[in-house]
């Protein structure tokens, strides 16, 4: 009986070890496959008919062009070459001129202009270094005893009081392209010294890629705790003394 229990436990440990080994590989494959399929689908509508025509013209020498995997590979390669060409053009005067012309054209389409401008601003923010109006922070989400990683994309002011409010984008795990947009008082933010790359690595890895220490309470709460004051009382007094 004890031998059967020991054997079952050994199988359980082996299964868990194998699962933990294969899970990151499977997740990587899912993400890479998604990206490859997405890129190949961009060029596939014109690559597939072209491949079929070539196979019809040369049935003996190019019949393999009808294979789906060949068409997907050619479409992926075509998309990558197109992306590289666009990247090369944007670094040239001609490419920048064409880009400005395209942006002016998009600006004339109401819905397209809104989507393009918003996406452009978000991508520009993700590529810039942290500063006064763009930084990686922690916010109370979904409640004050839990924190979420967020990116401050804009600082605004509350109507009537002038209090600073931050627009914070909270990416989701493991896909940071979707998430939540929260409006949070600046004094409630917990600043970090993380870069956007470090924050994305933390989010995509589910927290596995993280520093040994991390701030949790906002600076105002930490200073109040250090001085022995009640953070709630301090916050209430600050609000009551603000001009109305």
C-alpha cells in the first residue's frame, strides 16, 4: 500500500515538473504563433492568388506554391519586408513627407482621425522615458489594500478645486495591449523608478520578473506614518483647508 502511494506521489511530482517546464514553452508558442499569423494574414489576400497563378502556369516546377504553409511563409516574409521598408522610409525625408501627407489624409476622416491620434499618442508615451507627466506608478486597484501597475499618460486638474488628477493606463496580464483607464488623484499615486520596459516585463511575466523591493504606500501616507500621524486625518485636514 505504501509503495503504491509513493509511486502515485512520484508520478504527481513528475507530472507537475513536466507541466511547469512545458507551460512557458506553450505560452511562448501561443504568443509567437499569434504574431506570425497576424503578420502573415496582412499579405495573404494578395500572396495566395499570386501563388496559385504561378502554380497554374508552372504546374511541374512550381506546384508546391499551392501549399498553405508556403503561402503563409511568403505572406509573413512579405509583411516583414514591408515593415522594414516603412521603418527605413520613416528615417528619410521622403518617408517623413509621405507620413505627414498620410496623417493629413487620415485627419479628414472623423472616426479614423480619432483612433489614429489616440493610438499615436499612446505609442509615443510608451516609447518615451519616464518624466513628470509620464511614469510608472502603483495605484489602489481594485481596492486600497491591492496595487496595480499603471502608466501615467496625462495629468489634468479637477474643475473647481484645481486638484491634480492623473489618467492612468492599467495594462492586463499577460496581454498588456488591453487594460483599464483610471482617473486617480496624484496624491494617491505611488511612484516607482521603473522604466516602461521593466513594467511591461513585470506584467507579461505575471510578476515573476520583479525587483526584490517595491514601494506600496503613497509618499504622503509613508511620511504621515513616519511622523506618527493618521493618514486619513491628514488627508481630511488637507481637503478642509483647500479653498472652495
